[in-house]
């Protein structure tokens, strides 16, 4: 009997016949934590009695959530993480390098890997054909020490995506549409496995956007095959030798198959306070927005900044709407400068933040005021997410965000392009 | 056998309701952080909760971030177990890793402030207030072992590795 992507990767890395429902122990190719989960990870690592990392070069720390640090307490946490890296020899990415998931995609994860991170959006690396999932600090601490962890092999839901996107509609609209339909609980404990002719043509940037948000449907992983597009991406990152093809078997067993024709999709927005509370951007016309945020591990890549910059070029933000942009990594920022996108964004009166999580989790750099509404390209709009439970968050694509910045109210990007 | 009072919540209680990201600077000061437990779902929770109480959620309890501080502040508040119709995967694993039982059962049958008796071995919840008797779904064996040891860290201290 054939295997799903999840079953294939977990079989290979556990050396056993991993089938949905079975419990396996698998080697991890990469285990990481970031600056808000890392300190507890270090504490748990030490409490477990470990002295050394199982694999220092497969262990990483990222200072990205509070980067640069907004207060002395978080600065002290950064010191602790830098010291841990120095003592153990693990990889460390400091402020300005970028968001952990973007850096994992650019330079660390490989097709067929098992990756775990103390951050729920670790699923992003599923775009590369890696079985990547988020865990808490204790699990990650133990994987720091043992180089492996246990998994319950998930059942898989196959999402077959076909057709061509119409103008103004992107991967973000597709994943918001999917989550809206299956619900924030619709894939809990499952792997979402993507395929179909649209996926065969889809850029890595869009695959990462979709894989990133798999967790917003409760999924343990959001998985893409590793094909020639993956190969070209890895070559462009100077690591063509990291490529290996990873495909599910044709006769694999799926719990459910969902078909989506993207030609039928329209620009989609999640309304407060859950990601599955979707509406079409056009239906929300008239909803005033005080802040637009473009960035995050969902939509802070070069392709995203290109879409936003092309819409905003030669225009200005609405006087009542602040525009904040945070590139996902230094590589993205440099490429966006080179391509002229940053120039266009700044001329449109955007504030450019350093590469990192920026305003996403409400720690600094764009905290919302009472009663304010934000249109963000992030993945989450829970109450309080951007630092204020009295504020509202809408989620959309970079195109919807750029259009909204121009008009000051939620806008279908097709109205301005 | 655990006995205590039900403190009821609705569906989709996220890790941001439990302990929001804006308080990340307090994560190295757990007693201070714990004062904000469940704040964005119920601002009075920290003063209302008493040791032994149960948090009773609806569906998809604990969705969102991987922050282990969410089950950790609940544990520090003295809550003895979480009951819900369904629980987000990372939260579930994190809670068990901290030795905090998470039980999946039909919580629609439980009301706020009901007195409950939970039998972890028999897998039952007895609602003493309204007489309902519920069963909760099985927890994977590896998680039961971790729970038995009081959490993942004591489990690893004892066994040094995963014993499946
Ligand atoms: S950008 Fe937002 S969602 Fe992504 S890792 Fe940072 S805080 Fe989390």
C-alpha cells in the first residue's frame, strides 16, 4: 500500500514502516527555538540533565521576535541565548538576519528532512517537502539533547489545486479560502498535502505562504512535493546539492480529498478574531483601517514586496492609514532594495522595519491603539495578537494590503490595479 | 481522583487569550507572568481560580502559538486538568509535557461552576452538580507514561531516552 508524504518521510527518518496512527521516533535534521521560546527551551534542556547538544550544527537559535530588543528584560533573554550558543556550538542568527522560518527555508531545511521548532509556524518548511512541525520548549529541549523526537504519524488530507489564479488573487487568498471552508479546527492532527496542476507551477514563495498557514487549520504539517521548482530554488540559494525528489505514492491513502479550482477564487480576508472567519475583500468595502502591515513569515518575501511595491509605486498611503513593511530576511531586504521595491514603498510613505517579526505579535514596532483596525499580511488575527485586545486584525494578501493602504479602507486590489 | 470546580470557556480559546505575546518580556518572571493567566478571555480569572479547579473549554482549545508558557501559567494557577471538546495539537502535547492532564470529552454537558470528579484511570468525568457522567477519549500510551512521570523532563531524567 502506498504512502503519503508524511508517511514516507517519517518512515525514512524513523527506519520503520510509519503509517497514519502509529507512533515513531524519528531523527531530526534541524531543531530550533526563537527568542520568545528559546529561554524556556534552555531551562528545560538544563533541567533534563543534558550537557551537550546531540548535533550542534543541526541546532539553531533565532533572535527574530524582539529584534532589536524593545526592553531590558528581552535584551537579557538575548544575552542568555547568545551565551548558550557560544557554550554549545549551535547555530545562532542574530537581530537583522530575519525571521526563523524564512532563514530555515533559505539556508537550512532540505526536502525529506524532519524539522522541529519551538514555534508553531515551523510548518513553513513543508513548502520544501520537509516534514516540519512546531512543538513546545520541552519537546524541543529534549530534541536538542537527543537529536530525535517522537511523533504520532498523522492522517493526511489531500488538497488538489487546479486552474490559474485570476489577476489580484494569490496563494494567500487560496489558503484563507481553504481555512475558511474547513475551519480553524478542520485539519487538527492531520497533515495537509498539496498537489495538482496549480501546485506544479507554483513558486516556492507561494508554497511557503500556504505551508505556513497549514497550522491555522490545526494541521501538524503542510506538505508540498519536492519537484523541479524546489530544485531550482535550492540551486538559487547555492545549495543544489540539498535537493532530492520527494513525492507521495500514487496509491497513498487519504482521509479526505479536497478539490479547489483557483480560477473561482477572489481576494479573501479573515475578519476578527479567528482566521476561519472569512469574507471577500470586496464585501468589506467601507471598513476603515488605521494600519496596514506587510511582512511576516507568511508574506514578507521578495515576491510579496514586489506585489505591494508595484501597486503602491507612484502612489501614497491614505493620510489616515499608517503603512509598515518588514522584510522577512536580510536577503529579502537586499534584493528588494536592488529591485527598487523599497524605494517605491518608502515613496508611498511606508515605514520599513528591520528584517524580523516586526509588528506581528504585538511586542513592539506597530502595536495597535484602542479601537484601531489593522489589515495585516500575517497568519493570525486572534484577539490581542498585535498587542491590544481592544484592537481588530484583518488578514489578507500583500495586494489587498497595498490597495487598502491607498484607500484607507479594506479594498479589493482589482479596484486599484 | 481529582475533585474541583469547572471554570467554563467557549470555543477557540487561543494561546493569545491564555497568555498574550505582548507579555513576552515577563516570560523569565513566571510568578509575574502567571498573574495574567487567561486575561484576554476572562480578566477576572486569576482572582477567580482556586487550586484544583478545572478549565472547561469548547472546541479547539489552545490554538495558536507553540508557547509552552500557556499551559505553564495554567498549571501555576493551580488548575488540575483541562477538559475540552477538542484541543489544538501543540497545546495538547505541551500540557502533557508539563504533567497537566488534558481530557477530551463532551463539555457541552458541563456548566460554569459545576462541581466535577475526574477519574484519570477509569477515564470518566462525574458532574456532581447536574449528575452527568462523561467519558473522555484515550490518550496515546507514550503520553500516559510522560504524564505518569509528572511531565517530559522528569521522564527524560528517569529514562534518558524515549521508551516506546
Ligand atoms: S512573523 Fe509572526 S507568525 Fe511568523 S514567526 Fe514571527 S511572530 Fe510568528
